[in-house]
C-alpha cells in the first residue's frame, strides 16, 4: 500500500509556487498545525490575514478537495511516529526495526538534499568564505554542534574563525567585524528569534551573512546568500535527527569547496596541522613479526 504524502511536507514543497496570500495561509498552518485542526475555515483565514476563499484555494492547490479534506489529511500526517523522537519510529518498533528506519530516513534525506542542492548559491557562499578576513559561525541548540563542526574544519585553513552560541558573545564579536568578514548562521527552521537578531546585527555592521537554513524562511530573507536546506522532519513535533546530518554534509561541502578554492597556498599549513595532530595519537598496532 502506498504511503500518503505528509501534508506538512507537501505545503513546504509548494511554498515557492504559491501566491503571496496562499503562502500566508500555508505558513500559518505550518506554524501551528494542531490549531488548524481545531479551527473552522474562518478562523484560519483571520489568522493568515486572508479571505476564506483563499484558504480553500490553498487546499485545492495542494491536491485536496476542500478544507475538510485538507484537515483530514493533515490529521493523518500528524499521527505517525512517536512525538519528539522521529516521524519514522513507532512505539511498537523493536530495536532492529527502528534502527533500520532511522538509517533509511537519513539516507532518504541525504538523497533529497543532494537533488535539491543549489550549486550556484553554494559556489557563491564558498567564494565569500574563502575571501573572508574573519568568520563567525552562529548556531543555537541542535545547530550549535554544527557550528562547532564548521569551526573545526575552517580553522585548518588559517582563516580566523569562531563558533558562537552565546548571543552576548556574538554581539562582542560583531562589534569588531566589518565588510570583509562573514557571519555563517546555521538554523534548521530559520525562525529562531536569536538567529534573526544575529543576522540583523551582522547586516547593521555591513558583515556578509551566509545562512544554512530553510528556504523562504525569515533568516533566509536576511541573508546575502542562503544555502537552502529543507527540514527532513516536522520540527514542531519531532527531533531533527536526519536534518542535522544533512546540515553537517552541507557544511562539509562548504569547507571542502573553501579548501579547493584556496588551492596549494594552504597545503603546507594543512601538512603541518596533520603532523601536529599525529603526535597526539598512539602509534597504530603492528602485526607481530614472524619468528625465524
């Protein structure tokens, strides 16, 4: 039996093609799908600031017969999965089953991200990072570990960079930045208030902003360049597990691109770093020599 498409994913995928008013309805539903289930069409229209016929048109744009049919499919989309874990996992799953689901969901998310990759935006972002005098990377919550990973990779190229998750420290960092610097802002939803404040603070300082975030999000609107990453989960209900791995791969693509863009001038530095790191490890065990 074919699995029904998740209505939240359908709404997200249709956003770029919707009219301004229909997009307002879609964003209202995505912000609080549970409230939509409990509301008549008039209330949803009022929340979105549109007319009731616009709500109906949005429902038909995403393949539903009307508002009632849309609410039914939306309710069915919210049922699967154990809330706050992952959409693929169900409470009855044993270890082998949910482990396989997590691996499969991650592989699917990576394949979708590869297909949707905006190479032009990625190339522009790589160019900005490679030329930056200084890079500050900002991420909160689950995005903080991704910011730290980006710092770990970019530090190898001799570019001054610092991962920050403290908003006050970020303000201190931004005070000394200017047009030659870059803020790399990482946010799964692109709606975190502190991330938006960070991007706006950078713009006020004429600092270039690269956002690794959801397309058509408030953070994307503030960025000079957006490396768009669609969330693989409904983050209002589930932990963004696969999405976090997808973000890490995008960071890997960015930093690999910077390494290639910088070319041979950084090869000696990378070699010295490797040599320094080698002294921190125990030597690999060797097979015992055969006795004669």
